[in-house]
């Protein structure tokens, strides 16, 4: 798709897509995590959500040995159990991410999209890995996780059958605006950011980055996050959020396990892109991207 085509978007007046973010406190008990996620997918469906999005590593959060032992992939039993719920309730399900076995004794961090029949439609593997040092604390996601190498979009349908294009990403990807521009240039209207953002960095950067990615690309952003402690000294920020293309926060779940729900007015997306056609005004001839 050309930048010009990506920079414009049309939708019937009043056409909306209801989305829900599921906020979890995932720990080391996969069965308990599945029960919690199932309950919240059901709650989102009860609220009329057409697209339900879970956070990063929704099925297991723990240490390296547990990550390797529980890795099961995009169509493993945990995702399949949730896909069955999605099929029964007739919703699109973005299964945040799970750990997928990969060569070399590592895993991939893989996000899977299931349709309302429970069929797998797309898989995105996290491209940017969280290798950071903050004071005396060091975290190296690459010790366990192999990076992905593909930009992924996927089409879903609103309640009336209108197609809506998602751009897939995971957590630390949020700090790399080039990925989101690439997604928008491929026609993404909704940027999905399932995350396990740390409490420390989340307090400083989570909201500002989500709103910036929405504004830069004229897209909605759907960002379900993990919340609370999952290992001693490792806390996630929560504040799951749905943002419109003007940067307005439409819904959020600040604390605790639960959901937030919002209607995405796709005509609003077209309106914002018509006002500020930033994607059309890019100068890759000057700065190369």
C-alpha cells in the first residue's frame, strides 16, 4: 500500500467497533491464569465487545525454567482453550502473547489472533527485546527469547462485516515508532500493544508513548497490560488503555484485574487523517524511513 493510500481512510458514518482490553495479574499457575482470562473474556463479551485483547504473556509469567517448561506456541492448549470461548461467544480474540518453543533453547514471544469461529488468523512474534539496565537491576529478555523478524497486519470485521485492519506489536515495541509507521503504511487502523510494562517505566512512559503512537499515525491504540507483582521485585504497571487517533484516552483500567471497553468510531479515524495527513507528509527521501 502506498503512503498516500495508507494516509486516507474511509468508513460509513456511525460505524463502530467495540473493543475490550483484559488486564491480568499473570503468575506461574497456568491453569489459574487460564481461568482468570476466561472469566474476563466472558465479561468482555457480555459487554458487547467484538474484539477482546489480552496482555503479553497472559498464560505464564515467571522465571526462565518455567518459561521454557510451559512454552506451547500460538495454537497450544492455553490459546486453544480461549479460542473456544471466542468461538462460543462470536468474538475476535487477540491472545496477547504466549511463549513459543524456538531453536537454540530459547522461545519466541508470539501474539495470536483468532476469529469468531476460533480459527487462527495471524501470528506476530515480538521484534524488539527488552534488554535494559536500571540502576542495579538488569533484565535481558534475549536470554530466553529469540526476536521475530516480520511486520504483521491482520484484518478483522466489525459487527456489520466492515473490514478493520489491525497492526500487531508487543510491549517493548512501543518505544520504536518506525514499527508503527510501517504498520500504518500497510493500512493499519488499530494498533494493538499487548504488554507487561514494568511499574517503574510505566509510570513515566506508558501513557505518553501510547498516545504518541496514536497521534503520529492517525490510528486507534488498544493496549492491554499486566498489573501487579508476578515475581518478587517484578511488578507490572496496569493502566490498560484504549486511545483514539487524536490522542484522547477513550477507556482505561488503572488498577487491579478487570477489563476496559470502548467503541472505536472509524469515521473519526478518517476525520483525523483528513485534518492532519502526517503519513502523506513523510520525507523518506531526506531521512530514509
